[in-house]
């Protein structure tokens, strides 16, 4: 394997570790916020924070933010499903121990595969 391929693999591994750490911190953040705010406000805070991060990344990459393909029926349905998933996930983290919610989240890919 050449040196460039090894570096690409290491870079991918590093990004995956950072992503998983980010998810863990997000879960902790949700749990902490839910002690002080209603679930609806926690979702709004996460939504605005995610939107700001997305906007900054898009601006740095000079990528378009809105596109006519976003009005596609399938994209709208997926967006609604993502919204419901976020509501249920934040509710689960707020109402159950963090370890239980994390364990359920980690088994999800196996259940989807089955």
C-alpha cells in the first residue's frame, strides 16, 4: 500500500473518531440541557446550532445553501421523518439514562440490517 493511501486511511479513521466523540458530546449536551429546558427548546437550540455550523461550512466551501431540488416530494418526506426522529431521540435521551439511550442507538444498525 502506498504512503498516500495509508495517510487517507488514517485521516478517515481520525474523522470517524472525531465524529463519534461529537455524537457523545451532543448526547451529553442534550441530557444537560433537558434538565433545565423543555424538550422543545432543546430541539430548537440544537437546530439553530446545527444550522449555524452548516451555514459556516457552506460559506467556506462556497456551496449553495438552497436549491430547487429541496422542494422534491421525497426530500420533504425525508425531512419530516428526520424531524420526527430528532424529536424522539431527544425525548429518549431526556427521559432515560444516557447509557440506555446510547445502547439503543448503537444497536440500531443491527436492527435495521435484520
